[in-house]
C-alpha cells in the first residue's frame, strides 16, 4: 500500500536512496558542527538523523523491486497527463450523451 502510494506520487527508488545518503550526510554535519556548550544534544540529533538512513534504504529497495516488477519507474508527469486524459474523455462522453444512452 505504501509503496503503491509513493509510486503514484512519483517517488522513485533513486529519490529514496538519495534521501538515505542525505540522512547520513546530514547526520555527519550535525555531529561535526556541534557546539561545546551543547555537545550532547548535537550528538543525539546526529544519531536521530542518521537513523532515518535504513528506513529510506528499505523504502528505496521496495520501490526498486516494484520498478523491476513493472519494468518502469514512476512518472509523475505521465500519471498527471493520464488523469487529465481520462477526465477529458469522460467529459466528452457526457456532452455527447453517452451516459444517457447507457442508462436506457
């Protein structure tokens, strides 16, 4: 369910893997720029940020499996165009009286 929703939103495995790398980098930065007056807080913040990396990596792996299974990556622009096309076809059908004929 989560993976399908992420794919519909256009999230790709590459984005999830980049988020994992960003989490690791942000963790190092948070730890590195800690102040001497509040060193413990900075260390805890760095650990907290770094703990997101495995989550993003797991989501990325699941998205990658889904992409390999379906043979494509998520395409948010294509999904948007498909929705617009479906809405336009439905509107044409209503204007042409297609629904009235189906009801009788």
